[in-house]
C-alpha cells in the first residue's frame, strides 16, 4: 500500500486544533486558579481577558532625566559636569503595565478587603518582596530578572504557614505583589542600568513573573 505524505492544509489544520486544545486547557486552568484564590466565577472571564489585553498596554508615569554631559579637561586631570550644547537625549520613561501590574494590584486589593486577613497577607507579601529583592538582578537591555520558581514556592509556603485552610488568596497576594514590589518597585533606582528608552513596571518579563507567580502560588497553596 502506498502511503502519501500528509497535505499542507491537513498539517495546518492539525496544528490549529492542537493550539486550540492547549489554549482551552490553559483557560480552564486559569479559570480554576482564579476561582480558587477567591475571584467570583462571573468575573473570571473578564479578569483573564483584561489581563491578556492589558499586558500590551503601558501607561507612562514619569521620565528619569538623562545623565549630565561630562567634559574632561585638556590635561586629563579634571572632570566637570556641563550643560549639553546640543539637545539632550530624553531620559528613561517609567511606565506601568496594565496586565502585569495594575490588574494584579486591583485583584490583590479585592482579595485583601474581601477575606479580612490583612496582617497575614502583608506579612507574607513582605517576606516574598524581601527575598525577591535580594535575588533580583539587572539584565541590560531587558529588565529586572528573578529566578522563576522562587517567588511562587515562597509565596505558597508562607501562605500555608500563615493561613493554611485559607492559603490560596494569601498566596496570590504575596506572590504577585511580593514579586512586583521586590523586583520592580524596590529597583526603580536602578532602571538607568537597564539601558532602554522605557522601563515598564510589571511589563515584559515581569508580566510573566507576576502573573504566573500569583497563579502558581494560588494553585500550590
């Protein structure tokens, strides 16, 4: 029997179906995770949609000035700062990513007010933020990097110790806000080291870190 090679349309259709299946599985997992941490079912789809769309939206907040021009004297022994004679390059713009910072912050505030565990949530968040801050490092041309599995595992562990039966919402708040504070907010003074025209709080790799950390922490707890 002669076996003919699969046609290109069939292969494309198979790939599309596989991608759709993976997407549906991921959406079901995300929906389950949001329900587990305490987001009411009727809001889950809206939260997921706004998070994914918001990951592409950065809101500029302020701009850091560019470094001053420097002149070295002819003798090479003196160095002084002077005003640039040509137009100065615009400094680094600091922005806030909607999907990676604003929405996780709003969800965390909602959970914070709904479950009435402020002390536990604040303590767990502080622990995650301190550890993440110590482990965070600048990747020139990219942003602030943190080992991927540390924040969710730490958040889940802290939540289980502090809340146990009500650990999922504590884990989400600690994981998402602890990562955001420790990786981005506490490193704003180092954004010039990144070397990009714009640094987005909660954007780029941090979106993945904050988003996945909150979800994974909620699932683990």
